[in-house]
C-alpha cells in the first residue's frame, strides 16, 4: 500500500471536535502553495540535475507525488520543508493506477515525461466529487506539439514520433483557461524544437510560479501571468533552487476564519495581489486591512451580505467559495453565491444547513439569508475546501461540532487545527 493510501486510511477514521464561539487573536503562518509545489515537483523531471524546492507544505498530496516520483527512479532528499529532487536516472514512464487514483496532480507527469523521454503512460485522473474535471485540453495541447496520444481503457498512452523523440513548437489556443492544461503544455514545450504559444492561457499565480522556476532552470518563457504565453524551446534544462509562493487559498481561508469569528488576526506571509478579488469581497462585507509584517492584519466590522461569482484568476477563486459561503451564512442580509467553474461544488450547502444556515439552491447558485448564529452539529466535509468551510462554520457556531472527512482536509491544509489552536481556537483531533 502506498504512503498516501496508508495515510488516507488512518485519517479517514479520525474526526475533529471543534468548540464554537471562539475568539481568535495573534498571527497565522501561511505555508507554501500546494498547487504550486505539486507542479514544481513534477517539473523537476525535466532535468537530470538536482532541483531544490523550498517552502514545500506538509500535506498528504505532497506525499502522494513523492510516492509517484520514487516509482519513476527519481532520488528525493527531504529536510523539513525542503525537497531535493534528482531525476538523473529517470526511466519509468508508466504510472500505476493505485498511485494515480485520487491524486489528480499525478497527471502533471505526462508533460515532463514526453519532453524528456518521448513517451508516457498514465491512467486518466478521472473526475471527483466537485465535477467531471476533463483533461481534453491537456491532450489537445500535447497533440499539437506533435505527440501521438491514445486514450484506451482509462489510460493515456503518449509518444513522440521520429528519431529525436523531440516535441515540436506549436501555436495552441485553449477552449478554456485551464490551469492544469496550461501547466502541462508549458512543461511539454520548454524542451520542444522551436517556439510555442499558448493563448487563452490560465493566469493563476501558480502558473506564474511554474514559469519562473522553469526560467531559472534555463527555459525561455515570456508572458506567464497574462492570456498569451510564449515558449522558445531549449535543448536542455539545468538544476536550481526555488522557493514556492505562499498559499493564497490557505491565506484566504485564514482571513475568512478571522471574519467569521469577528476576530482581528495577522495572516502572513501573503501576497495581496494574489488575493485581490477576495480582499475586495471582504472589504465589501465590512472588513478592514492593515499591512503587517509580510502579510495583512484583518479587522472585521459588522459583516453584511455580498454576492460572489467564481471565475478564473484574477476573478474570485472557486477554491474559496465554500469558506466564503460559511462566512455569508452569518452576515446581515442576503447574499448570492454563484459557482461557475465546477458543476457540483455546492455540497457544503447541506452541511451548513445542518448547522441552521438558511440557504436555497437555484441551479449553480446559492441564495443565503444570513442568521445571527449557527448551531453546532456533526458534519462531514465532502471535499477539500468544503471541509475547511465546515471548520470555519464550527468555530463560529454555538456549541461543539464534530467534523468528519479529514482525509480531504489534510490533502490541502498543513496542520490546520494546530495553527488555529495557536491563535485561540479549540479544536481536537480524535482518532475514531
Ligand atoms: C486547478 C487547481 C484547483 C482549482 C482549479 C481552478 C491544481 C492542482 N488544482 O485545478 O485547486 O480549483 O485549478 O482554479 O492546481 N476544463 C475543461 N477541459 C479541460 C480542462 C479543464 O473543460 O481539458 C474545465 C474544468 O472542467 C473546470 C475548469 O476548466 O470547469 C477549470 O479547470 P482547471 O483550471 O483545469 O482546474 P485544474 O487544473 O484541474
């Protein structure tokens, strides 16, 4: 059994006991970005030299990627939040279903494997609770770069024809600004022959982080962070040291934790530009901010309802929709939350309703009538971000709640209860 599977099995049995009506104060430390670290670790496959990545968060998803890299013959050395990856003996191009299942980020390996070895065989990542999550755009991009791609029996087999086994630069226009597709195409095209462009590219900070590290490795990428990225292919990439950006979703979750408990907190480190849409919505509903250290101090006032629509970056992130909805259940007045990225990302509504929230779902929108106080209940987080939402709702509720679904929570939040307890929360983990 893989480390990830073992860890998930143990975590699935545990639950959190969360005492509500807590008041928080002090400083919350933000870890490195999960969605950056995962892709940067697979980008290390693009060179035989060592890549040292700093500020890697301690998460079960990271353990999952470590497992996968190890099966490919990669050497990994770790010292607390630093991971050194050396892919000098990269030979295994097939990923087993048991390792890939449940870890979508494993699909990131396809770009580097094709670029470096000219072949890859990876099971389709499949959908998840929040939606279908296709990889059509990733495959379209790889085909445009000259790869033969065949999807059969749930497995994607890809190879680069010709003696050189080198992909060829191409102009690619994405149907939607998919983060994963943009990252896959970036990693595949950096070692291609000639120049590639990606139009309608995802502009997320994690895409920018990947392009920055690749450029440090010797790639020639320009325009990352905008809608058109240009990649001039190079023959070889070298090793480098790189520090992952702070996790904007964790930082946003902490700011919302302060708002829902009506507490003043400093959240650091945090890059305000990465959270502009979220900071704007928090201001609109009554919060003030002051720069503090490497981050921000949030000072919540009376919280009033606001409307939110999730969008690709720089719009409001879908990954903070559930936590923000938890906040809005306690706001004065009516709010409408519209989910535009995933077709099934309103599952937390039923759990919030168990805590007394007044929410009506209409298609992909939730109409929330704020109430003065949530009441504690046994609840379950059905996915990563809805689990976080339920932690926040429980901290604000009257009474003591029990939260299950920690396998999701631990995928994306490093020591969440430890961090929150340090600033005044009362959260205990029970193994059964
Ligand atoms: C990444 C993040 C995830 C975040 C999401 C959207 C990682 C590891 N995960 O996921 O936390 O919620 O961005 O910000 O970085 N789509 C297609 N066809 C495709 C690919 C995507 O239609 O080929 C659609 C998806 O169904 C979805 C939307 O595009 O509706 C966004 O997906 P995408 O940006 O690809 O998300 P991920 O990269 O999987």
